[in-house]
């Protein structure tokens, strides 16, 4: 039963984080990003936030630094929006699954084109 609560809290944090990052944060270092997932420990003390960021590696690093420096503000906003005794510590990480998926998609398209040219 506790695991279900952790999942619900994670989904709520994901939803609220997306809104906060899109509308509240005004840092120019933050590029176009999407919150792809949130993993929370069972005791709700740490939340790993997975992000997908469009841009170069330098822009991705700048976005990660901006989010890390603004994590206090983000946590306070989460505290206003979500009713929890203690708001989890936020750890921002890149989600490479979208990049990996697009790389595989490109490979499959290339193989499809090579297969059509052989016929």
C-alpha cells in the first residue's frame, strides 16, 4: 500500500514540477525541457527528477546547473502546491531514453532505405 502512495506522490510532483519549470522559473539558462519521470525513495526524502532537454551538451549542462541552483525555490513552490509533511530533496538527472530511442529510430530508417535500394 505504501508503494502505491509513493507512486501517486511521484506523479503529482512530476505534474507540479512541469508547471513550475514552464511558468514560474525565469532563468535564461533553462532551455526547452520536459520532466519525463520522478523516482521517490520509500521514505519520501529524495526525489530523482529525470529530464529531457533539447539542445547541445553545453545547454543541457547549463540547464542542469540552473535547476540545481533554483532547487530551493522549486521545493518551496512544491510545498505550497502539494500537502506533504516534508518536501523531498530534488536530484536532477538527464533521461537519455529519448535520445536512445531516436538513435535506434534513425538506424531502423537507414536499414529500411538500404533494404529498399537492394530490391
